[in-house]
C-alpha cells in the first residue's frame, strides 16, 4: 500500500476523496494522472535494467536503462486518467484497453461482462493492468483473464488508486499469486452491497467523464 508513511501521494488521494474538489472534473482527472505517475515510478524499480553508455557534450556517462518497457493495460472508462499517468513515464510502452461493463438488476445485484478488448503483443512481457478502483475484484479478474487469452505475460502488476480489503483478497484467491503483484494507493475496509468502496470516493468514471444514463 503506497499510502503507508507520509508522501505527496496521500495529498492526492485526499483530493480525490474530497466531495467539494470532485466537482471539478478536470482537476479530478489530473489528480488521477499524477497518481498514475507515482505508481509508474514505484513499479519501475522492479523492472530489468542494463548499463548503457550515453555520449554527452563533454564525455561518456554510464547509465542504467530499462531493458524493455512494460505493456500498459487499463479498464475503460474510469481507468483512463490513471493510465495516462503511467504513460507519461513509460512513454515507449505499447497499450491495451479493456471494456468491462457492470449491468445492474432490479433486485440490486449486478453482473460484469467484458464487451471489448484491444490487446497488443503481451507474450513474455511485463504488463501493468490499472484501474482507478479495485472494489469487488471481479472486473479486474475478468480483465486479467481477457488479457491472457492473447498471450502469457512474464509478470502482471495490478494497480489501483483505491482498493478494498475484499477486492485484494478476491484477486489473491482467484489469480495466480506467482504471476501477479498488487499495488494499491490506499486500502479501505468497507464495501456496500452494490460493491462501492467506503469511504472510497464515489463512481470514478462519473466523476472523471460525467454521469452515465
């Protein structure tokens, strides 16, 4: 959990949660983007590097450089601003996009289905799969299974700005732990019957892009 200890990340998460600040959708999206960049920096520490020579105006410097950029995958639509933060750092990365739709029923229950996926080459590559919220974990698990239909990654980092305890446990139980690492900005204890995280921050997709009909 990246919010453990004091850092500017906590400031950003606090702004995301603030109902008054949330009225400004541009600021909400930009705060998510900045969070994504913090996550990208932290995850970059786990990648493989090799020393290369860089020619300066005055000589030659030896610099550790990333061997291969990770593939960046996100769940539409709420994950897009968060994804942009990763792309700001991993600017040479290929990208994948998955649409997971939550259909609500009259009895208060809901089902989640994958409606669309655009997946680049992921075989034997490091993948970062991000979404703003990790609530029940169902959407993330379905997105991961959709990804691996297109190839077997070397490793997958699952990243969420806000997660629930239940969602993290669901991922741990339903996805292969040796192949997946979970990164969360903050982890909340409660979740409603409709799978909204409490205190959470609300519907991230609506806050970023407007309410769905």
